[in-house]
C-alpha cells in the first residue's frame, strides 16, 4: 500500500453488537463506540515512554498533526514531551489490522465467522458468535539499554473510568466505563490506570493510579531493557436490558453473558481461538485470486458490515438488523438486497429472518394511479416499506422512517416498486441457494400476490402492459416514486420508466416463476415468464442506435447512459438460471443488447472517470461503490466482458476509501472520489461476489 494511504479509519467490530473500535486515521477522533453512526469522538493512545522520558505514540488522536517533538496538552501539568512514531507500517487484512513502528507492534483482531442459526445451534456456538468483543495484541520490543513503559489507553470527554473491580477471580486487570465498554488483560505485569492523560499517569502526579476524574484510562506495562513484552487485550462492549423502542428487544448476547466482566473474561479465555479464526480469514483472502486493491476493498467492506449489525432477541425469537451506516435506519430493504450475497455465504438464516420481519411487520397493500390521470386510483397490491425504523426506534407497522408522501421523484419519496422487487429477489435467491422447501411453501401465496402487484404496477389492464413500471403508488399522494439512488438525477433516481428498475422487475418475474414452478403452480409461473419476456423485449427494443445504448429513462427525452442497466442479471445468475442470462437463451436479444450497451458507455466520455474509476451515470457525478462492485461482477462473470481497466479501476476505488473517505471508515456514496453521503456504511459487501470469479 502506498505510504499516503496508510492512515484511514476502519471498523473493528463484534458481530451483531452495533459497536465499533474505530481507529487508523491520522490525527482524528476514534475509539470504542456503541450504537453510533460515526467514529467515537474520543482518542486512542498506543505507545511507550522510552528511557529518556519521551512518550512515543501512534497518531490516533485529535491534535496529532505533525511529526515533530513537542509538549503535549497545554493543560497537562506533566513535563513529559511527546514524539509521534515515524516509519509506521500498516498491514490491513480481512480480520486483522496491524500497525508497526520501531519497537512496537499494535495488532487489532476482529474475527468474523458464521453466525449460527439460533434455532439449530448449540449454546456453545451461539455464545462464541455473540461475544461482544474485539481483541488487541500489543508487543513492545525494547532493544535499548534503558527501561520503557508501554501503554494502551482510551480517552473521551464524556468518559469516566473505574478499575475492573470484579476481575480478580479471573486474573484480569483493566478499566470499565459504566459497564458499557471496557479493556482487560491477563498478561503478567500489566496494571490499570485512569488519569487526566497518559502523560499525567506516567508522571505519577499525586501517585494515584486510578484517578476517577480523569477521562483517560487503560493499561500499562514495564518493559525492561533488552526485553520483549506482549499484552493481550480484550475490548468489550455491553448494553443490558431493552435497547429498542416501540418493540422492546435486547441484544442477543445478553442471553449468554451476564455483564461486561463476563464478556471480558470469556474473550480473554478464548483469545487463542478467536485469533486463529482471524488468521484463517486473513489466509483465505490472501490466497484468493483477487488483486491487492480488491483484497483491501473486501476487507474494508466486511468490517463496516459487521459494525452496523444488531443481533437482537424479542423475548421469543432472534431478530437480525443491519443498520444503514451513518443514518442508522434499520434493515433498509434496498441495502438488504445488495448485502444478500454476503449473508447467503456467511449466515443464510439472517436473510430469511429479515424477509419474515418485512412480511409480518412491514408489508402493506396499496392502490396505484396513472400520472396522466392522478385523480383515479386502481388496485395496486402488496409491497414493502423502505426500512423498519431508525436509531433503535421501530417504525409503526406498515410504515418506514424514511418515506414521505407528497414528493414527486425526490429524496425521501416512496420506493414502493423497488422494495417489491427487492423482497422478491431476496426470497428467490434464498430459496434457490438453501432449498428451504418449508419456507418456499409458506411464501406461495405471498409470491402470487407479489406477481399480481408487479403486473398491476405495469398496467391494471393486461392488454396494455409492456413489462415495466408505469403506475405510481397512491402512498405518494400524486407524487412520484424513487429508487435506492435517491439523491441522483432522473437517470437513476426516478422509478417510473427507469431501465435499472425495469431490469430488477425482469429478474423478479424470473424469481417468482422459478419458485412457483417448483411448487407446482405452473399457470402462475407461465404468467410470470410472459411478463419477463415483455419486459426484456421492451428493454431490447428501446436500444437507441443513434445514442449507442439504452437511454436511462424510457420517457422519450432521456439521453443519460447508466451502468446499472446490467445490474439485475446477477439475480437469475445466482439462482442458477443460467439460460436466462445466456446469449443463446430465451432472452438472448436482451443479453446481447446489454452487452453492447455496457461496452459502448464504459469510457471517459460516458461512465468512467479519467483515473479509471467507474461512474454509474453519465449525467450525475454521484456513484455508490457497492453498486460499482456489483456491476463489475456482472460485467466480468455474467456477461464475460474483458474489462481492460480493472486493476486501474480497483486502485482508484481504493483511493476513494483511503484518501477521500479516510475519516469515515468504509463509505458508499462518492462524487469524484470524495464522500458525499452513506458514510460508515455496510452495503459495500457486494464485493464478496468477486471471490466467485
């Protein structure tokens, strides 16, 4: 990795705890945060006091703005000077993140693995998966002739610390804050402290090793001349009791851990096994055929996905939630459909769980209208909300936190049609990959309802249907629906007549047809296949020979070119419907047209930036990298297009994260390489598909 890309924030998170130890950016706030949509507004201090009395530290705190030796905080009464490490090297892998400088190695482990299905797994596996902790291995190699004191500490204006009072039985020393976050170790010689700062603690001001008024706390260890000392630390999180509102739920880990001390003790006891899991993931990614940029992007995305997850318990059943990054919206369905492939690989039960939640709590039946005759409503059908709530507040049944009536194709309008396709596509992929026949049978009626709803939104009169969305949901109150690209121009933001969304409806018809045919509903399956053919033909026939591509919106005016015209091919492909995406299959013309479309627009006159990065729309400088990753996969794997600039593009997209979005961990939405939204985001795990190439 280039030196100027060494410093960037990354999540380091347990699975399902909505918690993150965020660290890595030069001179910026970070630390251990719970239920946040941004890095914790604190500081991380890691380093050692050398034999000359100088405090040497990594630059992971606000104010670390130069490499020169200087006196530290002006209000600090200690006389110690501070020096930032130079020649810092970072080794960023799938489940480990290691910073090395002269005399010190600081390794953060965030192991991830299959979240076992609570209805099937044994207690031991569930406890292992739900433990809300991350792990640090901190080594000091003192080759000097003088003694050192090594330290790891966290600071925050709102934090007040106490020693880990009940850790003695486990041989632990450490510090906790309100029993919500804590640091513990069993390493010999370690001692806990809290004070105004690391420097004041090292100076032994007042000779008090646990001064509770101080906002800085952690552990120290003496490192004798010529010795190497390693500290193993568990960083634990814990929130007991009900954490959600309107529908009260607790974190699933509270079923297995009595409190923070229990978490820290278990984490340290099983440090070796968690470290082995992290190492196995690191080796798996390193052994893949992905280039170094792709490996970085997958590792970065994986961390942010887990940093947004909540594994909850409603008193009877588990509930899986993925929060929408900085926005903290719960189970946003247009993210669910993109994170689907990652979850299907890691823990398919979470997909089923989310589908069932949407059906039970966040489905509805609406009416629709023709924008040319907005005063007349027609029967619409079933659909699903955009999300389930925000910031731990479940939204009312059948409603989202996001969607607002009275807007015409603007941000915060309804996404009714897209969410309908999203639920169907998730359902189809889940059933196809798991062969869960019980679930398929349960959804028979729902899928028939979804089919009719899709057909009605094309046109209530069967003979007037052309395969794509033409009618709007009455929930917009005579406004217009949008897509997941809510802040884009009409090329991708508008739902009606949009070829991106039309592609998803084609894929949804195929998904319905496959599941219903397998259930013996041959008549309904044929209706769905006929609709898919109408849709494919409409899109194929809309190819504009003068433009050289299919215009983004089929309204007779649009000339925008968009890459996501090809996106929906991923769903039938992942369902095993290979004929459907073949140039010799029943939709051969459609596939050929899409191939021609992409080849024509994949250049810097349309949909590439000068540095090779991808631009989703030719008329909007606003791109979602999660969608770029997904469309790259479709182009290479499904359409078999040789992308000549692949490595160049991957390098550019890495720079978007490490340079453009370095303060925000993994981000999704960029304008010319600068993050403009969707910070601290989970959706970028679409790139898990690259491992299939």
